[in-house]
């Protein structure tokens, strides 16, 4: 499982209210949710993310609410993966459960710059910075999490495992 | 082992567990509300399992957008009622419950020593009853609906030992704000916070709930208090089902913790979290001339009867300052009724505050009292992020019910101890 994309970089404590404000939680269509992704920090985010981006955050990315609509809005806005020094735990689980890859690695934010183009191999944990011609290794995701991501989310994973039985 | 480890060991059928270990735990009760439930229902249907794992262990509570504030919300509520009916689940509808984190323990769905998950980040509130309780997302809730199990990483535990006596108008909210200020918004990510010490043993269930409720604001997985007589007194007559026998687990005396923090509350003063981060905390006494347009007393953090009594004590016989709108929202129907019996609703109404039916409403900027650009609100709720209570150009300050009540009267954010001093 590999992805490539350009970085959009944010700071520490990017919370779920700026990722997706509470007033939009009554929306159920992911594409409608996506229109409001990260509008609290960058009103033009959706336009910029359209072609596919990799988000880089600092510490405690996704803190706040348990709203799964937050990673869902990011995914449907064009976010291919989120890298951060650390994540709020509910956001981390939610992202994996809806099939949005997340990589947590202390110090990763300082290594990367806005607009850098990356290629990420989730199986090996190898991250190539194509803009800087550099690469580095992050710890691999546990196998069961990688399987959930490969299946496209927890529901698909449950279905596949059940059908295999 | 500490109490969190004991609960997780028991739920996963193990003799011992260690921090960092991933366990497959049996869930005792799972909860979803009207903003996380619809997605969970959709996901559950996609799994293709016909019936939920145990219909008595899944609770549905309508609280965020009630009564339906839009046709969209009404549709979501309708969908949840149908699911509850089809699956024969317990549902707390409009007028029958209130805010999920108040209703769950009030109605006996939180049992000490068990694992409770809820599709809401403040599910950690139930740690006040000695349960392991943590927030999950909708898809994960759907998986729990189908399987009754969840994988959890055993957290490292930070023990916070609290001693001393709270001063007048200093509350557990001030304590947790000061703790979050010290730890930082990400200071306890993935960790558990265990509250202990004489000041916790003396504390009401309401205060313990406020502490555990806000542990998520420093990233914690759960907050927990060992159950005791106060816990038992609250739960007596409320736990009517026999899903699991009550078990008052305690941490072993010789167990070790990732960190132990000692706090004396004797010199603690009223605290305020400034915009736009919950860890941006300073003493209320340092506040000068921050005028407010709105004051909000309510939410799963501070909408309990003890909170309303405290606010009413300050507002009794006084008037909300012109130019300020004050909202008072009891955390549940039970709290509303008690406030009515004690005459608190009359106190608030005479003071010029608007008392609304139980809902999460303004706390998350869902409905009832959203803020316009440039407006300032002081609130007893739990988050002050950009755009949390309406416009992203509005400012939200977090404080205790005493501080918010005093501020509603004076028109600017006020240390409640000063209001008593005579300027009102």
C-alpha cells in the first residue's frame, strides 16, 4: 500500500471543531461534509486539497470530539494520509476505522515542509521526500491495522474476516 | 494492578495486564447519541449482521440537537427511533432523558468495574463511578453493536492525589482546569488519569464527574475514581438490571504508576481557560474588563444540580447585566425537576436568565444560543476551540458555574469571590 502527495502543514492541537464544526454534524453525505473540512483554519482548504494531499500536523492532531465526521470530511476532501508527532486517540482510531491512513511519529513534523512531495509505503514504513531527494523510516503499523486500511476500513475488514470463516 | 488494569484484565479474561499490551475486551454497555448514532447505524447495516450483540447493553440517547432544530436533525432522530424499535434497544427520547453523560449513570447503565464505551469523547465521565469508560467513533460503535468487543491498549496511569479543602466558590471545575493548564492539551495522550486522595474521597459524585469528564481535554483515554460509599449512595436504586454484579474494585496499595502528582486545593482559586485552547488557563483574579455577551451554565461538565445550586446562590435576588444573555440548561430531566422543586428555576428566571430544556445545544454550537463574530461567551462547558460555539470569530472562556454566574451579573468575567465583596 503506497501513496504519493504534496504536504499541507499545520501546527499542534488541530482540533475536531476546526476540522469540522459541530453545526455541520447533521450532514450525512460525506461529500457535503468535505466542503467544510478544515474551514476553521483555512477557508480555501477544500480547493487546495482537491487533487489529493498529505496533511502534516504537530502534537495532538484531532483533539476534541469523537466525531467521525472529522476524518471522514478530510478523506472525502482529498486527504490521502495524515502524519503527526502525536494524535488524539479517538481521531487516530476513527481515521483507521474509515480507511484514512495515519502515521504517528515523534519529530516527523520538524522533518517535513509545506508543499514537499512524499511517497509513503505503509507496508515498510519508508517515507520518501521526493522534493528533497531524502528518505526516512518510521515504525510500521501493526499488521491488523494495516489490514483494516488495506480493506478500506473496519466494516469492510469485519465483512472480509467473517466471509473467510 | 491499578483499578484501570484490573477492569481491563477482567474484561479480557486475563489474570494480569500491563501498560502497552493490547487486549480484546468485553464491553458491558455501549452508548450512541443523535450525532454519532446515525453513522453507527449505517455502518452496522453495512456489516450485514442482522441483530445487535445484546439489545439490553446498547443505549441510544437523543441529546445534541433536541428538540430537533432542523428537518435534517428530525430525520436523523427518526432514523434512530426506528433502529431502536427494530432492535429493541433502550432509547431516551426528547423529554425522557437529557444529556447522555448525565442520563447514563442516572438511569443505572454505568456499573463500577465494567467497560463502558460511548460514541462521544466525554464518555470518560463515567470513570467517576469506577468504570473504565472511553470515547469511540461511530464505525467502532457499529463494530461493538455487532460483536460486543473492542481492542484496547492498556494505558499507562497517572495518579493525581488531591488533598486540602476547597475555598469558597472554588470548585472541582477550577481544579481540573488548573490540572489541564499544567499538563497541556496533549499532556496525557493515551494515558489514564486516576484521581485519589482525601479531597476526592470527600467530593460529591457531581464533582468527580466534572473531573473525569475533562480528562479527555488533556488527551487521556479515561479518568477514574475508586468507587466508595458516595458512589454506592448515588447508584442505590438506580442500577436495576442485573447485567453484571456490582464490584467495587480498588487499586492495589503497592501498584506503581507512570507518574504521581500531588495537589493541595487549599490555596486553589477560581480558574479560567482563555480562548482557544482548554490548556490556556489563568486565575480568574487576573481577569480585567473582559466584557461578555453570553453566559452559559450547563453541559455534561457542569449542568448538575450541585452546579445549578451554586449558580443560583450567586444569582438569587440579582439581575443579569443588561447586554448579557444567560442560558441555564440542566443536564437532564431529573436535574431539571430537582431544580424546579428547589426553586432554582424561579431564581434564574427572575434574574433574567433563560432556562432551556436539557440538551447539549450551545456547548458544541449545535443550536440554542450560537455566537456572532466578535462576541464573547463565558461558559461552564468543556471546549473553547475556534468556532466551537458558533462564529469562528467569537471568543469562548471556560469557567466554573460560580464564575459564570458572577460574570452574568457583573457583565464581565468576574472572580466570584469579588462579586460577594460588594460590587453587585
